[in-house]
């Protein structure tokens, strides 16, 4: 086991390295590197009896989307061995073991959303399903969308006009499933063999009712689609679109129940309080700002093949700037490094002005007393 892995983390062959302590159930290491070519189902411990689900038919995990992970995290070939954060590793593994959502709070730009992609890459859990929250987001939007207007328009087109012979080809594909698409949450709750990673991003932007609306779905791991229940006597099995491109799922009598409860990462900037009933169903973790080593790894992952820039000096300048101005995001450092490696850095004052533009603080200055 390498020095950068916490005790009890899986060893190089993907097996648990603990000899029987409290970390024997760790499968997420927090290093940012994928586990060896081993199926996560071989490592994932059984759930608590009250969190065991039996959805069917079982769906195989989707293939990993390496391009999206590289865009979000940087190339894995360039990724330095990340120093694991013990709190993060504990929180993620506890959420995996208990089959509970993980509520991640922290300042904007500290990497809360990146955690979902890091888990997906390291455990090879397939593409991350992302649900960006706004003040208009609803539970139904997260579960599914039904295009009733489009279906009605197609039905009207297919109707026979007076005096004309029926045209059997006037309306093709009349199944209701062609007008229904599962949302990110609805897709994550399909009966996958291994957990899907679902990112519910910035829940504190939501309407006040959404956290409470999520309670039953989080607790029961299932939902129903009334539109499919109504047509079940005629169409007991309906193929619908999912949140994964070009993927469809078969829904039986309008009922969806998970098999492996998804790994749900919920991010919050700490701008509001959530109801106690909601918090009871989640584990909570507060993410701190990345330190100099964390920033160095992030820069190396994205810029390892670029030259002409002393990245260490840029990171040092960023750390000093952040101490004075506060609340700078890690991607603001990436913006500066990209500008510098693109030839924008010069010795004259224009570079300093450009840095001031890129490294603007994320919250307004406090008014003097």
C-alpha cells in the first residue's frame, strides 16, 4: 500500500487492506485514481437490512465516460497521487455502506461537485448523472418528464379526416414511452447492479418544499409514474428514454424500484438550513478549501503537457492572493494558469491587472464599520 493511501483502503489489486479494524469496509480511497480492473460489486459490502432493495430486472452498469471525467478532473495519466482527506474518505465510504445520500457543504469553488466525478472514476461506476437545481426545480422534474402536448399533437395528426381512408402509417411509434424521459434521479433509481453516482447540485437554490419532497424517494428507493400506471392494462411494459444519451429502460406497470441504492452527492453552499427530517436521511460532510498540494495536483492533471509556466509559483501567488482577498475558487487558478501558458503572462503591469480580473473575489467586500 502506498503512503498516500489511508489505512484500510483497498490495496493495489483492489482488495481491502484492513486486517479487521473499523476501516475494513472502505472501498473508496480518495486518491483520484481508478481502482484496478475489478468489479465494484466484489468490494461493496452488503447493505443494512433496512436499506436493502430488490428492484428488477437487473441492469448492467453503463460504460464509463472517460471524456467527461477528463474534462472535469483532468487526464488520469497526468493525475498526481492525491493526498486523501480522511474526513472525505470516511464520509464517502459511510454513505456507500449505509446506502444514504451525502450532503456536502462548503464555500463555492472548493470542489464539492468534483467529488461525485472522483467517486465515479475511482470506483468505475459509469457516467455521473447530474441534476442542477434552480428555484423552479421539482421532484417530478428529477424523476421524469412527460411530453403530453407532443403526444396529443401526434395523435391529432394520425386521426382520419372525414371522407378519407385510414392511413396506418399516419402515426408511427404510438407507444407512450416515446414521450416520456426519466430524469437524473429517476434514472439513478433504476435497478442497476451497482450504484449510479447522482450529483444533486446546489440544493440550497431550490424551492423551500423540494428537500421535503425528496424524503420518501430517499427512504423507499422507488417511485411510480401515473401516466404508465393508467396504460398498464394495455401496455404493461413500456420502454422509456433515460437521462443517459441513447439509452432506454423497460418499465413494468409504471413502478421503478432500485436494486443498488445510488451514490447521491448533494452539494450546498451553506446558504440555507434544511429540515431536520431531510438531514436525518443524509450523512453530512464539510469540504475545506484545497491546500497547496491539492491545487498542485489539480493543475498537473490539466496542464502536464504545457510548458513555459512555473506552476509552483502561480500556485504560491494564488495562495497569497486568497489569504488577502478570500473566497477564490480553484477554477480561478486554472483560468490564470491557462492564460499564462497561452502567452498572456508578461513582466509589465498588464499581467497584474489581468490577474486582478481573473481572481476577483466571489462575494462582495464587507462594508466598513
